[in-house]
C-alpha cells in the first residue's frame, strides 16, 4: 500500500476528531493555482506554459500551500492533455509542460519535508461523443498518455477534477488506471437546482459515485462550482450514496462580476468556519478551489 493510501485510510477510519459524529483526521488538499498565478502577474497565456517559463513561481505556490498545512499539492497540468494543448497550438510542448510541472511540485514537497504530489487531469478540451468528436476509447488513451508521463515524472497519485461530463470522467479514471499503478481521485462539478445537485450533463452525486468508483477511483467527490455552504449539502448527498472516501473543494464563495472582473468575496475565516460541518457531512479530504489562496488552507487546517 502506498504512503498516500495509508494516509487516506487514516483520514477515513482513524482516530476520532475533536467534534462528535466524525472519525479520522481529514486530509488537507491545496487550493487554487490559477488565482495565485494571477497574483504574481502571470496571465495572458496558456497557464501550463508557466511551468516552463516560470517554474520558480509554481514551486513557490506549491510550497506556500504546503507551509499553510496542505498535504496534497496538484501539478499545474489541468489543461495539459494533448487535445487541449493542440487547440492552443502548442501540442509539441506536451511532454515538457507536464514534466516541468511535476518537477516544481516535487521540489516543493522536498523543501517542505512532507506532502504528496497529485498529477492533475482536467477536461480534455473537446466534448465526448455523441455531443462532440472524441470517442470514449480516444478519451481513455488521451488520459492514459498524460498519466504515463506524470507517473514517470514521479507523482504520488492522479487527481481528476472539474469534470462536468460523467462519461469523460469515467474515461479519465479508466485511462489513468490502465496507465499506472497509482491511486486515482475523481471530482465532478455540480450545480444546485430545485431538484437537487446535478452536473451540467444531468448526473446526480449517486450516479457519479457509483460509476467512478466502479471504474477504479479510490476517492470521489466534487470541486468548483459551489460555495462552502452548498458543498456541505452536496457532500451529505454523496455520503448517502457511498461509504467510500469523499473529497470536497469549494470555491471561495460564489463568483461575482465587479468592474468587469470576476471576484470571490468569501473570506478565509468564513470559508474555514464551515470546515467542521463539511467534515461531519462526510468529507474525507478537504481543500479549496477558485478564488482561494494559501491563507484559506491555513485557516482550514487550523480549524480541522
């Protein structure tokens, strides 16, 4: 069993935490990388290219999250599939951007003396059939190819996130599992409706949990799309569907457009205050998503 799986098992079944009704010590994930790149003035190009041009910035972001209390940092490879890089005209940079991303994250973990590196996989860049041109088999191979590269570079696990199409998420899990003997975590993005929580393609939390776990994921859940209070509700719905480990990464509040720019108004203190409720709802791993920063993770780790 890998060190990550041992830690995940502790988070799911370990010693009691400080409030009633929950067990284990929650596993702390990192927060937004894109937000931190923007803070450093790194905008205006495909984010993954900063892995090559400013690896020092990625190293600093990962180290900030680790020093804040995160145990898992995700590589800056969310948009680094061959398809998505090809659409940006930089498919020839596929290997370089993925390898550089892992190198920066591994260096930060070494400097911190602790932590795990998650190879990050996002939507491939085109819709799967019948809505788009990519077949299930093609998608599986796209994700297998990226996973093989990330695994060779030294990641500890694979993190599939911000998926809105369950078919694509399943393809990503299957591709990752076929390519490397690494734990795979898979997160979907949900909207809250009058009927409950559903992905953009109409999939429920129960549907997602069943199919992604059957495909080989060791932990499933949600990220992005929702503020912390809504994520608590969604996690409770996931917990009704499965007793397996769950991950939850909420945004720093709901986005608002102010002066032509998207802003997130949730404070780190307000975000972290709901950490215990999220844990009690059933979350095994807790992190943050859009609009967050290392301070969000610091406050969250203090509360948890």
